């Protein structure tokens, strides 16, 4: 057998020995996407390998742990990316990936509002039905260090996947950069490339609410938006703005609240002196409660003087004065969608369904009506309200 020189090329065959037959050429690896080519900063992670190879980090994990279900060409591409980046996987992460614990980690970050809490409950129920236990941790305020520590603590408990439920954009951005050695799934209404995410369609829900007011004949519509760091608030704001523009109406700057009734009341104090306003889209029901109180204190009648529509359909919404027209979100269904996505990721399903398009439902109660002198339905209409609305006159 011939020796090799310093460059690794074989020397001439030794006398009396025949040169070995040349090995068949290896198939050329598929090129990684151009967007995945930049060199990572600092020590490379599994996510850097995934970006370089143009695959998910779950696929990289399967290659590292020599699991089945990865095409030969994909495996070759991952191995090439590992070599190019000089990536060294964590021995602890590799050991954990080979063991099943039957446990899923759940992190709730931010205020324990009705929506996230209900989604977490639905997820817990779906996890139990699938035979998994849930290790749960909560944090009232979200910061990068606390979230990173929570992820690593759950990973040390050998959970098979970690779910993040938060409305704050920063949480998803932080999660995206963590190499936990297990799949990470986030509830995120904004698109985050390379992230396993689940969401309710906030954008379409806001369009339904806005279209309902336009179909009633309102043309001077104001908005009370949620906080600027919230993904859900941003999507609702975008849906409202797009619908207003499509109908050629004037888009006014929104009043920004913090999801809580006092901020809705403060918005109502500002809006009550607006002589042209005939309707308000409020980004959640809790702020609607404060807005209604401010209007009532100013002598404005709802819906005779101004219509108000909320978002979420919290259990108390039907008992507001007047009962609130709102957009109902299926938080229990969202929780089931989260668990279904976890199972898809753990099984490495190649054709998992998109679970970011569950559309909320418009629930019409008594806080919205046509403005005085207007003829409902005049003007262009997308038909959104007509196809999704359900009127529920409250007699309870």
C-alpha cells in the first residue's frame, strides 16, 4: 500500500505491488443556498450548519446522531457544511438526542393574559393525550439571559422539544439563536425563517374586524393598537391599515396601548373629542373595556354615537355594557396545533402542514351599528365580513 506525502496525495506504488483500483467518484453535493453562505461569527452552532447546508437544525441533529430518514444527498451536504465550518457538536446534546424522555418543555414569557394562558392549557391537554408530560416554566418579563437560561435548564431535564409561548418579538429572536440540542417551537404570528412556528392569523382577523365596520357604513374609523414590541399587535395593525387603504379611506395614526384597560381608557379620553370619528377598532378586549368606560363618562353612547369592536373574545366580552362585538380566537385549537407541530418535528415529517393560518371568527354583538345617516354596505367590499361573521345577540 503506498504512503502519502505531506499534502495527503499517494506516493507511487511500492515495487511489487499493483496500484489499487480507483474508487468511483462521490456524487457532487448539492449547493447550499446563497443566503446560507456567510461565515458565522464566533463558535459555529448547529444553526450555522443548518443555514450553510440549507436544511433545518433537526435534520442536522439527525445526521449527527446517525438517525434514519435523511436522504443521502442531504446527509452529504450537512457533512460538508460541518467540515467547512469546523463544527464540533456538544457531547451532552448528542447524548440527550439519543434518549427519549417523554417530556416536552414549555416556556411562557410575558403577562399571564387570557390568550397565552388558554393556549398553554390547550397544549398541556394535547400533550397528555399524546402520552407526554410537560415541564413548564414562566417569566413575567422577558430578557435574553433569562430566556436562554430557561431553555438550557429544560434541556438538562432531557426534554424532547421546547415550546415558547410569548407575544413579544424579542423572545422569538432570542430562541432562534439558541443551540439547545433539541427542537425549538415558537408561537409567532410574524414569519421567522428557519423557525418552527405556530400562530393564529392575526392579520386576517384584523381585516375581518375592519371590514365589518366598513360594511356597516363607517368611513371615519380610528384604531387603538397594542404595544410596539408585540408581534400580534403588529399584524393586527397591518391588517387594519391594509383594509382601510383598499377602500380609499383616510388612515389615521393609531393610539398605542399596552393591552390593559387603563390604556384603553386613556385612548378613549383622547378620542372622545374627535368630532369625525364614528367607529374604533381596538386591538384587544381588555383595552375595549377601558375605552367603553371613557366614552360612557364623556356621554358618548355605544353604538348610537360611536361603534366599538375588540379582539380576542375573552369570556367577559359578552357581559360588557354594551356586549362587545369582537374577533374570537381559538386558543384551545392553537394549543392543539402547537402539540401537533411538536410531533411533526420529532417524527421529522417531510410534508408537515402549515399551522399558521387558523383564521379567527368575527362575533357580532351590540357594540357596533351603522353610523347615523349611513347606508350599510355602501362602497367596495371584500366580502370578508359576510363570509366569516356570526351574530350573537346576547340574552343572558
